[in-house]
C-alpha cells in the first residue's frame, strides 16, 4: 500500500509542478498546461512504479 501512495504522490507533485511552470512561468494556455501536466504526471507515475517494484 505504501508503494501506491508514493506513486500517487510523485504523480501529483510532478503534474502540479509542470502545470505551474507552464501556466505561470511560461505563460502557456490552460489547455496546453493541462496537457503537459497530464503527460509529465504519467511519466512520473511510470518512473515511480518502476522504482517501487525494483
């Protein structure tokens, strides 16, 4: 159960970071920011999953 919590935390933090960076740091549109947040969060989830099952 702890592994899933870690994966969810990594996903949320990575998606939030990317959203804020795109939206406010680079002044991107809302749609673009959300798309990048989803992609970045998915990549972070995959990486966290692979590390948790090592």
